[in-house]
C-alpha cells in the first residue's frame, strides 16, 4: 500500500484545529470548576436561609409564649430586631453569586468579571464543541416539506447546477427551487444515507469501538469500480467509528462497504435497509438505491428534494452529524498505519473560505459522469436559523461549491447580495 501524501495545508489545519480543541477543553474545565463553586455556595446560602427562618420562627414563638414576662419580651424583641437586621442585610446585598464571582479566579488568571462565562468562547467553538460531545443534533424537521409554493423563488441565473433546492428548517418551506423534484443520480451523496442507516442500526454509540476487518472482496469491488478510498489494507482491523468518518470525509468506498457488511452482513442486505429507510422517510416513490457507495446504476436514483430529506434526517442523528461536520479526521492507529490516516472533507474546508455570511455546518459531495458534480449541505445563517441545500449537475467541483455559496448568500443576506461572477475553476472534488 503506497504512503498517504499529506499536504502542508492539511497538517497546518489539523494543528490549528487541535490547538482550538485544547483551548476549548481548558475553558470548559475552568467553567466546570466555577460552576461547582456556584453550586457549593448556593447550597451554603440555602442552608443559611433555612437557619435564619428557623430562628425567626422560634423567636416569634417565644414572644407569643411569654407575653407576661416583660423582661423576656424585651429581650426577645431585641433579638428579633437583630435578626431582622441580618435578613435585611442579606436581601439588600445583591445576588449571592456576586461574592462567588469575585472569588472565581483561578491561579494565573485574572479575576473573572460578573458576565456570562460562555461569552469567553466564540459561538462557532461552542457549536462545534456541542456537536463533538453529541449534545446537539441539528434542528431538522420531523417531516421536511420539499414542495414549492407561491413564495418559492427561482434559483439565481449564476447557479450552474441544473437541479437545486434550498429549504428553510425554521419555517419548513422551500425558499428556492430549480427542477428539485426531477430524477437525478446522487453519486456519492448516497453515502449520507449509508451513514444514516448504519447509525440507525448501530445499537448504541458504545459500538463505535467495535472492530471490522477489511476484506479482499471489498478492496476488489472498490478497485473494479474505480471508487475513491480511505486507504485501509486487507486484514486491517478498523474501529467502526473510523468507518463512519472514512465514508464521509474522503468518500471512501472501502469504509462505506465496511459499514454495510458490519451492520447487515453484506451489501445487498444493507441496501434493502436503505430502501426501507426511503419508505420510512416517505420518498420511496422518487428515490431508489442499488448500492451503498453511489456507483452509477440506472436504477440508483434520487432527487435534489429527496436528498434534502435524507440530510434533514442525518443531522438529527449525533453520530451522523459528527462525521458530516468534521473538516479533518485521523483514523485510529493500526499495525498497517501506525500514525493513522488523516482524511479531509474538502467541500467544508474550501467553502468556509468562500462563505461570507452564515456557516456551512456539514456537507457531502458526489460525482459520476452521469450526474456530474452534486452536493448536499446543512448551514445556519448569522441568526442561527438552519437551511438545507442540495444541487446537482454542476460542470465542475468548484462550480458546485460556488453554487452553494451563491444560494446561501442570496437568502442569508438579501440586501448585501451581489450577483457573482463565478470563477472558471473546473475539476471534480477529491474523493468523488
């Protein structure tokens, strides 16, 4: 197996990503320490309040029980006055957490101001950390509406793709459309369905640590069909989690077929699960799959609208969302690859430099000559509202990227949108 070439840009990007991850982890650790202090002081404050209330009740009881004893009544009244002063001081001293925040600094760090601690971390870092931890799963609709209505606009003339759709998840409506319900060949966008079905049948995230052994049959099938691969070797023992990332980032047929065999025993049984999922999603009338990779077959077809439905389901699954949103990933070291294999989602890495408004969270590209270049992605605008975009039949990998940039920009910032001149960059995306 030849060595995997890793360009300088990939290495530098990975180093920056790891540095950001370390900063996020350190900030999260400090935040947890502060939260623990808050809880501890709140418990102390609550206990003190109970003691004060009990003291007041006792004093009033003594007051009513010893009315005839003038001396005792005077003493009791004086004590009650002192307690009332203490209560007043507590009520007027402000939020009990004020003292806590004044004492919340950690050795080597400046005293923390009384501002929300999470503002120290950018919104993008918070969102990515939440995705990495499986705490959020996107904002997909239970049943995505892909039918245009009288408010649906046409797609800009600058968009090269012959098929296109943009769906607003917050409104659950089609914002823009171009032949979105016409049959097309999904190519490697198919792999979004592959990871979705695999995640559905995984049986829990603990199985991500299970091991799959790469077979000669998978390598042979991939080679015969000219597929892109992660680069796993025959006999290599691979973590199932690595198969998820390998299926999406480099669009690895070896990883996709590994997932299929791990879940169902063979590709044919897995494809049956994929078509069952189409029925569950309500799109079996317009979509049908014959393989888990995206290899061209006249009976392997979908639509831009249906691919949006599939992506909508995928972003609601934590395992899928993590794989689809990763920019780079390094597989677990094995005896065949002691340093692991670094893989990249080139669509995400390239579009992030072109997108001037909003954030493209995740995406998957595809290419076969019958479908040309296609892509499906999930993005949020600057207000955090979610959108799904799918395009097909673009005449180049870069054109597919610019089509998504164009569509998102036009509807994320309509006042600032300027019809672009698309660069004459051609060529297909790596991995497809």
